[in-house]
């Protein structure tokens, strides 16, 4: 027989649960402050003049030099604003193409049986272990041969179907889409491409949201490939533009404008994350319930 709990024991358990929750929230708040402080200090420096940035003690609140720093960016680093649109174009195009082709590739590996499927998928997994910079020279030679240097194509086309995206989509499609649904669609006369568009894509929205977010952030932050493939200033993306501004700091002492430019470059990512984070979590939860 189970022993009946006394009111004192029940109160003690409730008190322990409350104390644990309070301690947990305190720890989470401390870590939140630690992680957010660099971003906060970046905004503080972005609003300060050169003299006050290196004062002792260091400034911990906003200054009144933000407008002057912004004017400096407009006057001396006007290419930075063009780089924002360049990065946005590259990130959107790379995200859209990778979602489409990786979803098709993952669907094929998950639901079709074809000759050499297992060795090909094993080779795909092996390529995940290769560092990205290993292929820099061959890709540069290939892009130069195509005549794509100083265009956005090298940052979009080679990564349209990649190992990570296909693997992610394959793992999700394998469990999220029953074969009975596909067979029923084929019996009704639906073509394979229409099956992908009308059945597969709606059912793998959680994976699409995750892959889209990862791809957009990765494309937005790409530096080495952009530096090699886009030598023209008018084609620079944000990481390359920030690198040029950082190299010019010795001549201008422009730490304030540089930090302001960094803040402006991070802002679109924060907006996208805030917009889509709830959708990603919602879709992941929905997908786990369906599973």
C-alpha cells in the first residue's frame, strides 16, 4: 500500500520545487546576460567617438556620436550599403535553390530504389567529413573557366545541392512521408514532380524551415568564397565589406563606424530569426507529434 503523504511532506516538496525553479531561472538569466553583453557593448561602441571608446573605465552606456558614425559610413564606406543588398540577394537565392534541390535529392534517397543508391549515399556522407576549404582552388579554377568570377553565381550554383542538405532532408522524409500516400497519389495519376510539389514539400515544412534558416545565415556570413569570387567592390558582400573597413581602421580610427556597420549587418539576421523561430519550433513540435 502506498503511504499517504503528510501536509508537511507535500509543503516541503512544493517548496523544493519552487526553490529549484527560482535557482534555474537565475542561472539562465546570468548566462543570458553573459551571452548578450558583447552585442550590447557593440551597440555602445557604435554610438561613441574614438576618444570615449578607450576611456577608463570603459563606457557601458550609449553615447551621442551614432549619427556622426553613420555619416562617416555614408561618406567613406558607401559601398557597405550596396553590400547589404548583395548579401541579401545571394542569401535569398542560395536559400531558395538549396531548399528545392536538397528536398528533391533527399526525397529520392529516401523513397526511391535505384542502382548504386547505397554506395552513392555513403559517398555523400564521406564528403561531410571534408573541410570546405579543401575545394577552394578547384572551385575557383572551375568558376574562372566558366567566366563566373565577379558574379554571384559561384556563391549560389555550386551549393544548390549539398551533402548536409540532402542528408537532412532524407532523414526527415524517410519518417515523415508514408509510402501509402505516395502510392495513392500515383494511382490517382499524379506525376512524380507534382508529388514532390503538392505532397512532399507541405509535409516536410519543419525540415525546410530548419534548412532554410541554417542556409540563410551561412550564406550571409560567407567570407572566404566571397573574397575570392567577388574582387569588384560593387559586388562585395557584407563580410568582405566589413573586412575592408577593418583594414582601414588604422588610417581613420573608425572603431565607432565599424561597430555601427557590424550592428547593421547583424540586424537582418536577428529580424529573420525572430520572425521564423516560432514557426520552426511550432513545425518541429507538430512533426514530432505526427511521428
